[in-house]
C-alpha cells in the first residue's frame, strides 16, 4: 500500500509524491466548495457579488504548486482563488473579502469583493482595471532581479484582458530585461460575453510570446499534472535567470462571468454543456482513482474536511465586525483630509488653481 512519503507511478516523473497529489486534489476540491458556497450566499442576499473560478481551479493549482510560499510574489486577478489558496491564503481570508468586514486582510472591507491580497505574504491586491497587474508583476520582477533576491513573480489574467496595451508593454519590458516573471493567461474563451474569435486575430494568446522573446506555452487547464509541469518549468527558468514565460492555460468558465451576468443570453446550450464537460475536478479525481492514489476512505475524508472548512470560513467571516466608519479615509491620503469641503484645507492652490481642481495654473 502506498504511503504519503512514497512516490507513485503517477507524477513520479515530476517529483510529486502521493501526498502532493492528494494535496493538489484537496486544494481544488476546497476551492470549488468555497466557490459554490459564495453563490449560495449571494443568492441568499448575504454577499453582494461573486466572480467565480469554477473550471479554472485545475490550472491554477497545478501552475502555482511549485512556487515558494512567502518568498515568491503572486499578482492575482479576480478569478484566482485556487492560486491564492495554493500560495497560502486561508479560506477564512477568502470568505471574509466577500463580507467586507473590518479584519479582512485584503483591504479591510474597502475593495470590491474578490479583490484579494495579503501584504505580508507577497500577494498583491487585485487591481480593478484589468491587466494593470501584469505591469505590477513586471516591476516586482525587476526589483527582484536588481536586489538579487532569487524571487519569482507570477501573474494571471484572462485572454480578453491580454488585449490591453499594458499586457504588451509588460511582456516587452520583461523580455528585454529577462525578468523573473511568469505570465499566465487563463483562456476561458469569453471576456464577459465576447468570444475569443472577436478578441484576437490569432487563435492562441501563447503565440504572442515569441514576439517578445520568450517561450509561449499552451497547456490544457483541465490537465492538472501538465499544468504543474508547465508551471514548474517556467518558474525554474525564471529563477535561473533565463527570463519570462508566457503560459496560456485553456480553461472552461463553468459559471456566468459574475453573479450579475446571465450567460444563457449569449452562449448556446451546446456550448454550455461542452464547458461543463471540461471540468478539471472530476477529471483529476478519476486520474487519481485510476492510479490508485485516491481511495474511497481518502475521498470521504476530504469531502468531510471541505464541508468543515467552508462552514468554518463562512461562520467566522459573517460573525466579524464591519469596518469602523471612522477609518473610512485611511489609506486614501497620506494625511486624512477634513470631511467638509468648506474647510480651509481644500482652499489651497493644490485643489483650486486657475484651471481646475488640481491645476497649478500653468502648463503641465
Ligand atoms: C480596463 C478595464 N476595462 C474593462 C473592465 C471591465 N471588465 C471586467 S472583467 C472584464 C472581462 C475580462 O475578460 P477576460 O480577460 O477574458 O477574463 P475572464 O473574466 O474571462 O477570466 C471586463 C471587460 C475592467 N475591469 N477594466
């Protein structure tokens, strides 16, 4: 019988043990359970907004699994829950961002739901304007290279967002300077309602890597172990000083874009069905069962555990206090401005110049 320390046939060529495989499955299953709970909480009127990663979890766990937690940098996007949990965010910390409570580590309840980040764990806050994070990761990688910290930055975006100028600027700079950064595009085929064919003149975003002097790799996002292999190769390459990689993970978006969207308005029943069939969770489960890694007892234990984790995260998050209104302006200005606009603070040249609220009265 296999033990946790023993390597099994499956994943052995990648240096993965049975314990690793089960841990990867656990991370995917827990993330899915949290995501499903978020939809219930939203429909029950308890949380205002959900943006879901269902269908992306296999790629996210596989790609992030070989990062060094607390050492490397993660620059996520709004669907990154599985990446974040793999990199050390606790389910409680994920759930509390939905409830916008005062002790929420992402923003103290200030950001939109789904804008995760933990400063002391090198997890940058999600940025609302899509693709800006790709530049942030590139800047972090430049700093890591200059300071010789041996750190790698990984960042994530969608294929629609990869058409923003920020994406091209970031890849160009990272390619020139051989920065330790991994760019992941999670291609689920849609940017809200816009299909891939209307977003890009080339069929694969990965093709763009070559134009910036870096490998562009396509990986099946439902193949967890291939994602692990691809992520590890890119992370190792970045750490060695050989430069960035662009990874395009072909994934499926199993839910609407967000809880405010209705995808039946723009996707056919066949397309939706095909999307469900590309779910990475049952595929990985079956792979592990076939390999003798996941037996019934382990599965039952994981299922029970994920229920406990979700209950605990929800109950804990819901029971925390709302942010103190007196702290509302914290982190907005270096010095908190007075609340009233007729206060002398606002009557300065800085705010009331000749040509408008921020003008200094001259050409800029
Ligand atoms: C600069 C900017 N433009 C538009 C939006 C609105 N917006 C939010 S998500 C999104 C779609 C992004 O699609 P994609 O990059 O394919 O990622 P997915 O949501 O499918 O994972 C858009 C247009 C935004 N947040 N920022």
